[in-house]
């Protein structure tokens, strides 16, 4: 870290001597402005690199504030995607549970009515209707 600071100070125009960093008289405000800009750019680049490594877009983040706004937006998108996924999974689970209940009812109804062996044609039609209903429940949302 110290070497990075020294490198940026030199790049800004500070000179080094045996006593440390020095500057030409009258240039301190200019050198400090350059040094501050280099530090800001370095920190921005570190944040941008981290964001990209995490899979976040850096888009229009040309300043630290811009990058943080991008990050906030990206995190919001990721959260929304996660909730949409969870809701979709819950809907599919509930749909399957409904289909199973319909199937259970159809199987029970079929066994009761077939045992009596009365109204076989009507019973078969009703069973087919229940099976079609079960398939329709499962098919919802598959389009």
C-alpha cells in the first residue's frame, strides 16, 4: 500500500529525496489536486474491478458515486430476480400439489365407483375428466 501511495505521489509530480517526498515551492495546491485525483481514480478502479469480479455491471460509473449507484441498481436487480425465482418455484410447487390432490380424488372416486360396477360408462367418463383436469393444472404456466 505504501508503495502505491509513493507511486501516485511521484505520478502527481512530487519528488523524492533522502528526506522523503518534496515539491517545488508554489506548486503544492496543484500537486495535491493531481494526487487526490489519482487516489480517487485508484479507489474507483478497485471498486470497479471488484464489481466486475462479482458479475455486476459498471456501466456509467465513471466516479465513485456513479459506481455505487450502479452497484445499488445491480443489487436491486439481483434481489428482484431472486424473489421472482422463489415465487415461481412456490407457484410450481403449489400447482403440483393441486394436481396431486386432484389425482388422489380421482383415484378414490374411481375405486369406490368401480367396486360397485354400476354406471361403468359414466364412471369412466368422470375418471377421464378428473385426469384431464389434473393434466390441465400441471400444464398451467408451461406455455
